[in-house]
């Protein structure tokens, strides 16, 4: 068994000091050590996107990131985004458009969509599709998810006028 | 699945990394963005005793112009390349290719140096490096060494790097005002591995291209140059007849390996389609 490695990490604004096994990836750490079950594990090899979290403000694959790599970093999970209300419009659009059924992909989908809205505020429908191509949904067929994200793009543009 | 147990070390200097590589040899793996290594660890295709995290070494970061070259540090991420003004200005081929690499969350983590050193023959950066005529800068116990892209990719996932060397950066020639580039690839779904792909750079000369370098991905154990097709096109005025000639030449020149779903003849056909799409009918375009 490898030695435990001490890390300091801020998750959803709260500082934590923990010791982790080097082999533990970020989402296992979030779920098992911190009890934050909103980030999901589907494939665990970077294909499905259910594990998407923010590391220092950028979305990453939580299953392809070691917990030790988050040492000194800021992590945001769906719990943090929900609590602060920064994606309330996006969550409401997902409900209104029926953009989820089982909900397994939804936290990752929302994390990805949040970065899209911030990075490409004038994104086209095709750009939305490209952007969320890294997040699998096996229920909706994606149309409703793309509709919901496009709704929020438009709402935020109109709010700027 | 979960990775097997390993020890983790995060050195602060390149010298420490080289020392660790000398000490642990093949029992150690370097961790940069981790977008390949972590997947292989989780699937237990790779079970190193040591993971050496090089992300704490600041000198491996950053894109800058140095002399007549664009220097891209090993730890520069795919997203940084995609949105870098310096890259857009001096190496626009990379900006065009970046969106084809996987998905946003992976591009935020994955690194230029990791992609070049891993040398996946279906990946974008090795082929772009080859098409750009770039240079790999490696550091080992005896200091720095420069390796031309043409000499770097030696076999499947194999490079000219020695076991105790670290890729620290690459240099690409600065695109001049007459710079032309092309990039084209075919994938079943955005972000998937390409079935076949192509990157090229050249200088425009009237309606012709000169100094053309065409890199091919997804055809063989390494990224390839299409040297016969490059020679055929060199300096000749581009028109529909010449493009058709070049497509025929390329299909005859390559000897594609099949993948799970595509036979060699399919890939031979598709690479010709890509060349036809990529070549401007007039180099002024």
C-alpha cells in the first residue's frame, strides 16, 4: 500500500485538509471522503462525462484527475453550483424542457453547459452540440438538452440588452 | 475500474524528474494532463510503481515567440493552444486542429507535451508537429537536445526520447505572410478518434504551393509524411486536374492499417477524399 499523501483543497468554498491514497481519483475523493454524491461515475475512463467537475474554474474529467492533483486547488461540484444559484436559470431550463429523465448525466451536463455559457455566450446550436459531445446521455436523445442550453443562451443575451 | 496502488511524487525541477527517471526506469510514469495515463491506470493497462507528477514545474508552461520559432511548453493544454493569440497568429494550423481533440473537459487537462511524447498515430498533435516541420526539445542527464519532428516518431507509441529524457517543449517555425495550412479529419462523432486525418503547411506562391509538408494520421503505426504527394504538388499551379492527380498519387502512396471498423481500402479512399477537401483549388484561397 502506498503512503497516504496530504492535500489541502477547497471544495465549494470550504477548505479541507485530508490525506489520500495517490491512486484515488478526484470523484472517489469527493464522493467517499467528503460525501458529495452529486458527481457521478459512469465509465471511469474518460468517455461518459458524468464525473465532470470544475478544477480551478475549468471543467475536467473527475475520473481522469487524481485527488492529489487537486492539492492547493479550488474544486466546484454540482452541490456548490446549486447552492450559490449561479446556474439556477440553467437548472430551470432543464426542468422546463424535460432535459433529463434518469438524471445520471445531469450534473456533468450542467457543469459542461455552465462553462459553455461563460466561454461562448453567442454559441450556435451546432457549437452547443460540439461542446456537450463529451457528455453522454442515454435517456433524452440530446434534443431537449440542446434546447434547454439554447434557451439560456438566449435569455442571458436578452438580459444584457 | 480503479487504478492499482502506486507511489506519487511531485518534483519541483526538471533535474529532479530526470533523477527519478534514472532511479525508477520503467517502473515510473510521468503524469502531465493525465488524459491518457489516468485512463490506462484505471483500466489497469498500466501499473507503474511510481507516478511522477511534472505539473509543478513552471518552466514547462507557456507559449512564446523565441527567435524565429513559436515555443510551446510541454504543459500547455489543448484549450490554451485553441485560444492562444500567439498560436492563432504564428501557427494557425494548431488552432484549426485543436477543436478536433476529444472534448472540452479533456482539452482543459490534456497537454501538448503529453500528446507528442505518447505519440498516438491517430492523435492530432504529432501529425501537426510533423506537418509544421517542428522540433522537439528534450532534456536529459547530459542537458538539452533537439530532435526534428521527422526523426522523432519511431514506432507505435515510440519516440526518439531516451528513458531518462523529458520532453520540455517544442518549437514550430513562425508562419510567414505567405503561410498556407490545411487540416481535415474524419471521425464518426465529434471528438472521437479520427478514422483518418491530415495536416499540411506550405508557402503560397501565386497559384502554387511550395515547401509543402503533408502529415497523415490514423493510417499507420506512426504519423506519416506523404512525401510522394508533396513532391508531385511542389510548385505546380493548383487546378482540378492537378488535385485529381495528387489524390490518385496519395491513394497509391499509402498502405493503411485497418482499425476495428475500417478496412485498408476504406481508409485509402477516405484519405484521398480529405486531400481533395483540403487542397485549395487556387492557392490564393
